[in-house]
């Protein structure tokens, strides 16, 4: 036998003898130390998600999970006793297996230092597991309802259960004094990405009133809510605050999946009436109020950070100038010399229209300067110091490019700043009225033949030269009967833009973020949304979505249980739809193999904008695009914003039923007016999506179109530069007719939109509801045609449907667009011929 073996054996033997001798000692004297603590630091609440018998089988039988206590439910056929009572399954001094992978207040493996209580409560949850996609909605099979089964109907807890829970919890807290109020938590608090129990119906506030657990004071909540209404804390600060309270969260500043799950878990506990997984002022106020009450030191630190954020926001409010509130030209003169000559310095160019425009001069020290526009010196008086001196350019400007030159800024060493805003629209309809008589006659003939209505705006060389409405905004009532008095169409009526949302919300938002350096179109989506991975998703670039080269199918009807991928992909909840889009939706072709127009691409792009900005898509577009441009009638969910239905052109007569031929859960059957028609947008995304949901009218779209013709700005608002525009308006991928978001006229593939006269530089978009916009920089022209062609009777033909208006040319766009082009081309030609004669 080797020596090391003998040594080991003798060592083990000696140890055994020592232990035996110690254990048999009877003369041990107690000497109590003051340096100790209790093992149990947390009390964790669960619901079982299954009935009593299934709970016992899971919690008691060998090889599964356990908890320290189980509280049954009286109204449970599987419960065999008359009165409900508490069952102890594991001694409190022992470790029950109830928490799983978990974290709370700096501790992981919460099983090691917690007591768990399971309460029988059975939410009915939508199964959400790809492996079980063939199954219908099922009740979860294991304790606590897995997080991904997140479409649940939560029943109330029974009064007797709550009374027993309160009594038991008080006894546990008395025996385990190291359990602080903030350590009485739910399973979802300690494992937010896995679990959602004990759910939003758990009586946390009732327990708090009985001295169990934590809750905020109403006064503090109100105080913070009012403050956060003015300036919401940054996402990174809320992440720090949630971490300080106890959650396992890193302050990344990104709305990643861990943050969404943690916000939802916190809301289930403290804001159960608003469980969205999104940051809002109520949730932020609740977090800060809890910290102020239970963690005052952390609160003071975080509140100081918030105060600095408020100060920064106030300082930057003028710098909401970031990419808005910038003129097309903004320059300080004289320029620094470097190595350039006098003929290169102190000069620039700007766009304008004849007889229009202004120049703004600012200075703190200069008293005079010579400023030339197109070689003509401006008559400038002495400058007013520290003020914006506005100078009209109406006698100096021409259509197109204009030159600026600055000389003799005095006194020597002083400087001036010159700003020239982008051109804005003028209204000049009268001189062109007869020019479009053939267009008016054509559309009115179609209205007389049954086409519902339309509005047109034509923008030409910086002016609205046509603004006309035709027909009716609404002809039918909710029964499909003709109204006694049709509602006349006006140019103020707003329309459901449907797929024009893709360009006038999502593409504009992405263009602005690209221009600001916040999105790189050549980076993978996963760079911005980490959970977008698996099955090749890591390869999808931002530009693949913009150019419809991702490989997704044209669309998936999430709103229907019988969609082509099955019940697993059924969703009428934005959070679930978003998760399906990001983690589960399969591809139908190889990335880049073909460019297939897909609603999915722009639904994902809408989520990308939300993730990058930390704002909802509708709020971002309102704050950063529409409001700076002064648009009052361009928005999502307008009825919720206070608009009345009569301000909108009606779409489908029987909701989404195609003449009562289609049915699915919650289907609308009334005339749609001011509600987005698109089913995925309305049902599955709650009215706000990157592919549909926007409403607008011809006046607002005229401003957006002129902004594009100006090269990315309007007035003193700059959204992006011309280089960004050029990138988005160039062919992307195999097709020359698809840019980044926009349809292009470059190869005539979009002939039915652009017609025969459009230049190769024209771009635009259409929609299923009957709206079209064409923007042509070569002609300095924009045509906005909005119709409500879907407001008509529907005929079912086998597996498809025909609207009575499908045959009308007005709703096909191309004829109207061509007639407008033709009228303008002939008008300009006749003017030139007259000049020659």
C-alpha cells in the first residue's frame, strides 16, 4: 500500500475519532456572540398556476420543485377538504427549491436565503413555446407560469387565501427578523425574464397595510409624478434606480429585453393597473418614491443625477436644435483664412424661390458688413447688437441656387453670423385654376359614377398651385346603407395613410437618426436589439429591412388565430407581437436573394426606432418631425388625441369584415373613420406601427414633400442633410425601383404610380387605402393624391374580394399623376414658345 494512502487513511480515522469525541462531550458551555445574522433574508410569493392536486404532485413528489408553504383554494374541485388550511411542505430551516435562477438585492441563488409561499391560483395563459405551437391555449404545467406565456387572464385571489397568507406572513416575519419590507417579493421580481407570478392581481397593497412588504407614500408618488410629467428620467437612470431597489439590472441606457421584463415585473408589483413593460412617468415616480422611503442614501444620489438631467434638458431645450431648428445655411463671417484664397473664402450658396426668402444676421461686436446676394449688395443699416436682424431677400432671389458673399466686416476682428432658412410654401392657386380642368372633370365624372371621394394638392416650384377636393368623405352608415345626406369631402379631411406611414414616419425617422449618427444602416439589427438573434437574424442589416431584402414574407396576420404560421403567432397585444417579430418570425427566403415588399420589415423598423430613441414611434415622430414642422393634422390614433370622426375620410364600410365575409376575435364591423384600417397595426400593435397607422391631410403632406424637395429642411427646421437623402433615394439591392423605404421611378417598374412623364429622380409611395405621393426634384414638383377608395361595397370572389371602386382610374393613381405632369409640361412649353415669338 502506498505511503500516501496510509497517511490519508490514518488522517481520516483521526478526524473521525475527534468528531465522535466532540459530539459526545456533555460539558459544552454556551457563550453567546453578538456577531451573527439570520439565514433567511427574503420572503418570496408565488402562484402555482395549477390546481391543488397538481400543485401537491409538483411540490411534494421527489425530483421536482418545492416550497415551504402551500395555501390551497376553496373553489377548486381537486381540493379534498372542507376548509382551506396552510400546508407546510419544508421546514423553514431547510432550503426549499422554489426560486430557481434568481437575484435580489445583491444576492443570487435566492433559495439559499429565503422562504417561499405558493398560493393556488390558476391564470389561463396563452401557450407561447415554439415546441408546442400545434397546441391550443393551455394552462401552464409547472409552478409560476413561465414568463414567455405572457398573455394571461389572472383570476382574483380568494378572501380566505388572503387572510391565511397575511397571518402566515406575519408569523414568518416574526421568526425571521432580517426580512426587510423591500425583501418581501414576488417570483417575477427575482426572476423577471423567466416568471410572471404571483401576477398583477396579487394583493401587495393589502399586505403592506397589514405590515407586510413595501409600498410608496401617496404624497411622494404625486410629487415625483408631477416632476416627471415635465422631464422624465432617462432610461439609464431608471435602470440604476431599479438596481438600487434590488432588481438584477445593468444601466445600459438601452431598452433591451431584460429592461422590458424588469419594468413589467416592477409594474405587476407596484403599478398593477399599467403593466406594459414600458417606461412612463407613473412607473418612474413609483421607483423613486420607494427609494426615497426605503433607501434614502441611494435616493439622494440618484435624485442628484436626475436634477442634473433636468438642468441638461433645460440647457439643451434650445438645442432641441440638435437636428431640428437649423437653417439651410448658418455660417460665421469672415471665415478663418487657413490656406484658401480670397476668392474661395466668405462665400456660399443657398436654395430659394424668386421674390422670396430672408436672411438673419446675428452679432455681438460687428457694426457693419457688405453682404451680396447674387452679386447685388444688400442695403443694410447698422446692426442691432445681440439681436437677430432679419433682412428680406425678395428683390434678390431667383428660383434654384443663389449666391452669398460677405466682405468688410467691421470693425476689424469682429464677426457676424448669417443664417438663411429653408424655403417655405406659398399659396398661389388662382393663376393655375384653368390648368387642371381636365383633371377636375375626370375625377368628378368618376365620383358621379360611384367613386367616393378624393383630395389633391400640387406643389410646384415652392407654391401650392392646386388644392382641390372631390366627392364625399362618407357615403354609407354602419348598416351599409347609403346616407340620406353624404358628407362632402374637403381639403381639410384627414386620411388613413396606411403604407405611406412607411415613408412619412418610419423612413423619415430612420433618416433623421442616420443623419445624427445614431443608426448605421450597414450594422446588423442585433447591434441595436440584442435579442434579435437566431436562425440567421444576426445577418440582417438595417438596410435589408429598408430595401425589403430581408427574406421575410409579405405579411403575417398576427391578429388572426388561423394565420399561416398557426396559433403560436396569434397576437392582439403589442408586447407579444413585438417579441414574436424580434425572436420567432421565420424567414421565407435567403437574405438578399430577392426584394419582396413586406409589412414585416417596417414593423421591425418601427421597433428599431423605439429601441434606439427610448421613445414610442408616435411620440418620436411627433416630437422630432411633425411638431417642429408645425404640422397639426399628422399623427397616430387621432381619435384618442381628441379629433372627432367627422374630420376623417371613411374607409371600409363593415370594419375589417370585407362585407361581413371575414371574422376573427374582436373584429370591427362599423364604418372606419379615424381608426387605422390595417389589421396588424390596429389589433396587434395598438394603432402605432412602422408600417401603418399614420393619418394626415394634403396640407401637412405638402409641407413634408417640400421639406424633401428642399433637401431635408423646411423653414428653420433641418431634419437631415442631402447626403443622407441621396443614400435613401438611390436604388438598393437588385431592383432599381426600390430605394431605402421609398419607391423610385428610375426603371419604370413603378409605372402605375409615376406614369410616363416623371423624371428618373422621382420617388414616392402608395397605400392600400388609396393614397399616393409623388415627389420629383427635377421638376421641383410634388403631387399628393388622397382618396377613400375603400369606402365602397365589397364582393367576395372565391378566396379574394373585390371593392366596387377597384376599376376606377382615380384610385389607381397613374392616370391622375400623368394628367398633372402633362398639364405642367405643356404649360411650361407654351410659355417658352410665347417667349420665342
